[in-house]
């Protein structure tokens, strides 16, 4: 089951039955505020709900503060885009991010002295950020642990039981946060190994009610990383484990957001944007079904008016399954012998030559205001 406890990361609820929140991370140099803002804008347009930004040096703190100030203008609603500061080693950078108005902080406590971690928690508890509806919330903290920064007494165990060691480290820090009367935290125990990731989160979910940030870290390039993430994150979400997610890909972070939404849609958890259903082709195919499907998917994704529409569009290439599959989608093409039939919510509307099918279908979808 999803985590019982709910926290607010800015105006975005995480845990407690809230929808799984999609997040990503900028890869621009944070000191280049204009470039980073442009990337945040692209992420938000793609459906990113939480944006993490690295703050590696004190020299980049002014640019980070500008980003937090200007991020609200990037949102399509009244609530600001929650900006999460990614902090490693230097606890003073976390304090600077909190002072700048960050909605959340991601730290790996294993890279800091406990007294410094406590200072971060104290500052996060005292700060207040807009949480929507005129409410305010403390700065949320993600406790992220990894194999490279485990306590000394867990390093030997990590060689034998890597998942159990990660979970033990995370729960130790969670217990400290609870002792300090700070509950606005979420936990992550990601690994680049899918089996270790699955085992770790299953163990963790059984022992805490805190919200869980799930993902397969350092998953790889867009192609291979998408597969690893779909398997790892998808398996966890299918079991009800996970409250917010990040797909980690070596590439444009906008692709991370797109993949995240596809994973959620495949599990019927959340939908954003059109879903193209297309046949794999076979010897019965009598049109360029690959070209039709790819062109339709590209043009749907590139149409700002349709990018957020949760519709299904079928592109089928033969007379066997094509008509019924197209009939069951919101919109569809059932093609054969160099032509095709358009379907609109189950109704056959017109037959057209192959070269006119995509334009005609898009025109119909736009006219319907989908």
C-alpha cells in the first residue's frame, strides 16, 4: 500500500494516498540561472511536478535563489513550482537553500556530521514555504542513502546484503529525525541494480510509514535506462510501493518526465498526454504502419494543445484486429491496401488514402478539443 504518512513539498502532496508525484533534475550549470530556468520551464511543460536542482558551491547560491523566486511564473497554476535543492557534503549549502525558499532539500546524511544534519533539520522545521490554499509547510527533506556512504558498521553487511544495509542506514536516520520531532521527510534507498532496488524498497515499505521516493539510480542512457526504470519502478508501483518517482537517464531530463508518465499510464495509476496504441506489424500489413505511428506520436507530443490530453489513439495496420482495436480507442486508424478508416469514439467516420490519414485524424482530435 502507498505510504500512510503525507508530507507537503511546497504545494505538492507526497504520500498518504496522494497521486504518485513525478520529478526530475536539471542538468544545466546552476550558476547559469537563465539556462536553468529554461530547463525548469521545459520540465514543467512536460509534466514535471517537482524539480530538483544541484547546489554544489556557495558561488551558485545567488542563482539558485533567483531560480526559486522566478519559478512560480513557470507554473500554469497559482502554486509555485516546488524547487528541491540537491546537497552533498556541505551542510551550509542546505541552509542557504532553505533561506532562499527551497521547498525541499535532498541530502545524504552519511556525507555529513550528525551535528550538521541536525542544523539542517532545525532550519527546515523553522522555515515555511507556500503549500497551496493559503497554507504553509516546513521545508521537506529527502533522506537519500547509498552504498558509498554507509556507516562503518554496515559496510561489511552491504557486501553480503546490500538491500538490507541500505534500509538499515535509512531507518537509523529516520529515527534520528523522529527524535528531533521532524516528520516532514521522505526516504530513498535507490541502487543501480534493479534486484537490489526492488528488495530494498520492499524491506523499507514494510518497516516505515514515511513517504518513499523510488527510482533506479544511474539507470543508463535513454534506451537502456528506460527499460531498467520501467522494470524497477514499475514493479514497485504495481505493488503499491512509492509516492514520488524519478527516472534517472543519461540524457535530456525532459525524457525522464516522459518516461515517468508512460510508466504511470501503463499501470493505470495516472495519465497525462495521448497514448498511441499501434500494432507490431506482420506480413499482413499493407501500409507503412511504422511511419504512420511514429508521425502521429511525434505530432501529438509536439502539439501544446494536445500534449496534456489523456486520450488513446490506435494505429492498426491490417484487417484482422485493426477495426476492433481502433474502435475501442478514443480515436483510431484501421489501415489496409494503401488506405485507412478513421474511428472517433467507436464510430467509423471516413475512409481516406494512406497519405491523408494522420492530418485528418489530428484535425478531428483538435476540433473535438481533446
